[in-house]
C-alpha cells in the first residue's frame, strides 16, 4: 500500500490541473461521474494515504489501496483497471485499481488534518494524548493507526521502530515517556526521509530493517513476524530493540 510520502509525490504530479475545468470523465468507478463535467478542480489535498480532488461543491476521494496507481496525460493500463479519468484542456489524470468515492464539504470538515504526520499542521500534542489514552495498544498498531499517524505504513513502521530501538509488540503504557516522544519525532522524520529517497529512486537502499534478514548493528538474524491486530509483517532485532511489556 502506498504510504504518505508516495501520495505527496502523486499530488505534485497532478497539481498542474488545479484551476482547470473537467471536460470529460470516464472509468468504471461506481460514482456519479457525470456531475464532475464542467466543474473546476479548486484544490488537491492529501491526508495520509488519501487524496482529495476538491471541486466547486463536491470532492472525490482517491485511496490507492494495496495496488493502486496513477498516470498523467497517457493511459498506461487497460480499461478494466481504470477507475477514473479526468480530461482537462491541459491534459488528463488516470487512476487505476483504487477506491473512488464522492464526499461532501461536511465530510472534509470532519477530517482531523492535524493527524497527518507530513502536514504543516501536524499536532504532536494531540498525537501524544491519543497514545497515552491507549496504554494496552502495541506500538506497531499505534504507528499504523491512521487516526494517530495518518500516512504511516508498514515500511515506515519497521524503520521507525528500528531507529528508536523498540520491538513492535511493546505496549505503549510500558514505554518510557522519552521513547514515546522519540516515536512521534521519528514517525515524522522518517516520513520526510522516505519522501526524499523516493524522489531520488533510492528508497530501498536506505532500508535498515524492512524486509532485511540481518541486523546492521549487531549482525544477528532479524525476527520476521506478523505482529499486532493487523498481523502486518514486522522485521526487528531482539538484541538491539527492546521489548516493553
């Protein structure tokens, strides 16, 4: 599943269409596509792993799910994968194998934009309050909770926990305050590192834990395990990462 930094890169690639009027709409998404014809794309906003195309009186939410993608000015995948395409006078946007939904201004107003770890409005104080309210939650679940760390995915989770030397099944209520603060700081820091490396096409070269077999610090074998309620893959070192339980 594309994580927050990848969604920001997608936004940047389609930002040239802001201010443009939709001339044609197509795709197999089960929404009332025709109402978008003639509407102006006022703004493109991201929230974690979601993208919002905001028009005059309606917005379209795009969630790429596990295997979604997009292209600009050229359809690169077959019609059966094309969920939505928007034609403007200056080109086209194509979204594939994703979830598309219409939302209204009331829905947008209800989004906690301060939960997005890459947003200028990121609110660590609010994140800390949410973490403190869930002492029995595993830290791996906390990082993947989009209400707390919107935009964080499995890669960021594994790398952040390796950076702060904490095992994924540690309980929030057992972690020292210092580690909780490190967790919040590194969730944001690593997300921006991820973005920079993604721009350079060097992301995988910088992975220290995700999908790795050997710990780069001590040379011991990494533990590979499905952890947390979501049973997502975790890669961690029992020697260099502490378990708080």
